[in-house]
C-alpha cells in the first residue's frame, strides 16, 4: 500500500536541505502544533449524508469524464480519517476503481489524484486537460493519502467583486467542481447577503432610499460590506436581490452536497445612516477615509460603538434572518477596520470591539466560529499589544485568523501564533484581479512547513486568498498541492511536470520554457507584482526611465528565452487550448516589458527636444497597443466583451443594463468617482488595450508633442484632468459593444509578434531592467545610447524614490 505518496523529488540545494532538516527536527521534537486545540471545531462538519456526498462526487465525475465515470465507485465514510484530517483511499475493484473518502471533498480530491497521476489530467480556471488512457488499476493494496491539516480555505472577501460578481449558475457549478477536485473544504459564500440586510433594515423602519444610499453597486459590494465605502455604484435593483438569493441557494446546496463547509457573512458593526434616524441616541463613530472617496458622499460609513446595544441586536437579527433563509454551517466571516485606522487606539477599546463582534455572533448562533482576515494587522498601527488586546476577549478555539499574505508577509510570527488563536496559512498572490506572470514559488514551497513547525503553532490549514482569479493557474495548483505534501519539493521539476499535465504531452522546448519561468517571474521572493506601464496613468517623468513604478525582480532574458521556446513549441502543441492561452499570456508579458523600453525612448526624445524622434517613438509605442489588442483578441479569456456582457446579462431593464455596465467599466478603470484607486483592477484585455489604454497614452503623447512644438513645460496636473474628462470618464459611460468571440489565430499572431518584436528585447536597457526595480533603494549603472552624431553616456542612480541622470554627450 502506498501511504502519503509524494509527487515530486525533494529539492537538493544546501539551503533547502537545512530548512527541511530543521522542520523535521521540530516535528520530531513535538513542537509542531503543540499549542493547537481543535475540539472547539468538532461541530464544523458536512451537513449532508455520506450517500448524498458520494452521489455528488459521482455526478462530478460524469461532468468531467462522461461515460468513463462508470469506472469509479465512490464511497464516503466519515470515520475513515484521523481526527482533524481528511483522507481518501484508492482500491481496485471488479473492473472498477473504488474511491473512499472521509467526506465528499476528500473523495473528489481522490478522484483528482487518480486522474492526475494515472491519466496526466489537469484542471484549472483556464480549462481542463483530460485524456482517458483506459481503466488503469492502482498498485495492489491501493493508495491512501491523508491531508496535513483540517482545512483548505478559498477566496478573499474581494474575490466576489473582482471575479465572480457576474457569474450565473453554470459558471458557479464549474467553480465548485474545481474546489472539490482541489480538496477545498472551507470557501467563502457571500452571495445574496444584501437581500437579507434589506429585510432586516426595512423591518427596523429604514426606507428603501436609505438603503440605496448605503449598499454598494454590484461590482463594489465587497468594500461596502467591509465599511470602506457606501452607496458607490448603486442602487441595487430589487431584481438583483431576488436573483442573488436564488443563486445563493444553488451555491450552498451544491457546496453542502460535496461536504464543503461554506463560510457565511455576519455583521461587522457598519450601518446605514438611516439607523441613526430611528435611534438618534445610538453611539457610533465614522470610518476613516479610504481609497480617495469623497467624504460627504461615498466615504466613511457609520460604525456602531462596541458597547452600543444595537451592535448585538442588529447582528443577531441579521443572523436570524439569514439562517431562516439559508440555514447555517456555524462559521462566519466579518472584517472590521479593513485598511482603515480604528477610531481609538487604547487597548480597552480594541478589546471591546473584538468582544462585541464575537458576542454578536454567539447571540445569533451559540455554536458560531468567527473567521477573520488578518490583513488589517499588516498596517503599522497594529503592534503586538494592540493585536493581543483586539483578540483577547474572544475565547481560544472560537476564532480562525486567515494569515492572508503569508507567502510574503506572514503575521503569525509577529504575534506568537496569534496568541493561541487558530490560523490558516494563506497565499494571497494577486491584487485587483490584474494580469501578469508572477509568483513567490519558493516562499510558497517552504512557508506552510515553517508555519506548522513554529513553536506552539496553532495552524489548522492552508488557503488561497487571491483578490482575483483567472491568472497564473500554475501558482494555485502549486499551492493546493500542500494539502498532503510532506516536505518542500524541487520546484523546477514540479513546474516541468505541470506543463506536461497542462498540455497533455511532453515537449523539450516547453520543459525549458517553464524552467525559465519558474526561476524568473515565478521566483519573486518578497517583491510584489505591480502594474505595467501600459496600464498605468501616463506620467511625464523628469528623467527618461522613472516616473512610473517599476517592479522587475527577474532576469528579463529568462522571460525572453522562455518566449522563444513557447514559439518553437507551437507546431507540436497547437491542438492544446491551454497551450494557446499560455502562449498569448507569455507574449503579452513580453510586450508589456517592451513597452517600458518604448516609454523610455519617448521620454528621452522629449527631454532632448528631438521632435522628429518623439513623433517616431510615439507611433511605435501606440502600434504596440494595437498589436497587443489583436493578440489578446485571439483567446476567449482576454476579451473585455465577456466581462461587460456578463454584467448586462443580469439586467431586467435597460436602466439596469446601463447600471451594471457602468459598474463593470468603472471597476477596471477609475475604481470610484474620482480615480482614487485608478487602475488598481486594470485588465490587459482585447478592447481595453485599443479603446482605453491606447486612447489614454495617445492623449499623453500628443500633449508631449504639442508642448515640445510650443516650447512649454508639460503640466502633469492639467494632463491628469484632461485624461480624466476626455478618456476615462467617457469610457465608463460608453456603451460600445465589444466582441465575445475570438478573432484570428493565437499561434499565428504570437509568431508574427515574435518576428516583429524579438529584436527589441536585445536592448541593453531591458536586459538590465532588474537593476533599477523600485524594490531597490540604490544602485548605479552606465549605459550608452546613440542618437544622431552624438553618443550619450548616461550614468543613472536610484535615489530618494526617483532616478538621477548624469548625461555626457560625446561627438562621434
């Protein structure tokens, strides 16, 4: 019998070996999980019968495999796994494969394991790759795999707004299938919460107009729920509430039928202003300003004081109404002070807030477990004393903290494993649902093991908490592998094996390409992915290469060589839609780097007052946007039209369609009324490149040309106003219909672009881009650039957040 079978070889570097030895020693010494007490979570278990869970997994197999699903016989035995673990077993039957799981999720995870290891299957947001190779038996005696932890958590509170806000049931069904196959058993489930709040507040005597001024619009619900904003993007139509309640019933029914435990919404203390009309003597404070939202209109919701009786009354009323509609799984999420400073800093106040929050949950459900994102603790306000006070009034075992950004900024180390409270080690990875090749693979490889081995560790699971999905599939499959991984692995080998599963066949060019990607874009360390120049607000820097944030932590030559190998592999892998998707994605990544070089050329010609060169470089820069738009238009995952049409599909009237489309457009551009969070959720999609980003840069370049012709200084402040009024705001209200069907061939376009642009990647500037990443505090280097009869020697230094250049013109 194969017990805990590992998938990849161990990484053999000296440093990695030292860390592994340390982890094993700590575990053998009994340090790992020494302080954890899980008994308070015993009631968190599947609500449906084992037979229902088994039947649900069988149906999943049929959706993925068709008639081949008949090869599998699914069983669920709730006493099959050790305490606080999940387990599956694969056994040979009479021309059958018998999968026994400790839950439906465990059985689905077992199905995925079998398909991955015996059929080379792959499941991801971008698509699936399954090639049935026949009824392959497992080794005699079977295979048993046991999870490391109790929970595998999924979603950030922002994910619903950045990714799933417009999903209908068909897309939700696909996502829940993916959750189950990935072994995820603890996801957020917030759909339809506003409909319940509407019932509660109308019963209290508030008017619909008061609720319209409070609820965020469909694309901004996450931040309205957390008290960051109020009313922006609204009002929510009544049809929305009705539709979302019906959808949530389907979501919860399916999750529960798999044995998944959904995390439900709860009251965090934020209230509509109308509550104060009914209860004028209620004690409250105002949330601090957030995201550049105007104070009098969209910002600063009202927060009840923790000792205000209404806090518990309203919270309990919501839970009662919610449980009556949807039932409960006894676990709830509520987040206070998200990216906002508490109104008081004294320890007694912070302790009273935590106490009020938990007492509210317990008043609505005596068995309640509170789940909280620890993102707020990253802020410098939260020192150890304040965090300890905030958590001190919540009984140990009744609170689970999500160490949200643990792959780069783990908080459990700062706060002594959260002073005894349970936590889940999470990979955040993505902000705003932006698109860019990025990942901290080595941090992810090591992090969960170090957390489990931390003295008196209270870690009870792993999780993925990206703000947006549909990007970097590789990092999420890699992270989800921690469900049963026993030690850090060789990441290079794993990435190469991933490519074989993803495309359904091995290819030497692709093996090289993914090795290069792993050691470059997917080895970011503690660098954070930032927006490309092309999707950032144009800025006329005082020097050629600064002005906009640069974050390049890798050797660009590795990326360019990986691109070469993707192009070389095209003829062999052309039949794979997932290969085509990745080819487009890698090509897009290269083009956004080339754009940095083009921007530097533009600024150099502007500062050197060379009008001819400025015009030529401007044309070259703008043509790149068109090429990117054409390329992205060849793959369905990169179409603006899909996002906009999905938004409008919820509308029952034309006014609703306008509202939803405005929400969808505003979120990915201005993100608010004044652009305070402009481009935070930017998207490199076909339609966006040509009709938004290119238009914005075109105005910028024409302004530079005009200023040079008139010999006047560029006015950044005036340009910001012009682009806001002439490009950005009009785009959010525009109703142009964009394609939802691809145009052109991905492989042909990638080859065309490779032929056209590969020469550009040989620039000294691009190949030394890593040297002046914004993560660096200082550096200097010298480069030569030839223009006309002069050779310009540039001595560049990064100083005080900007570049300083010393130019020497040498006559040739």
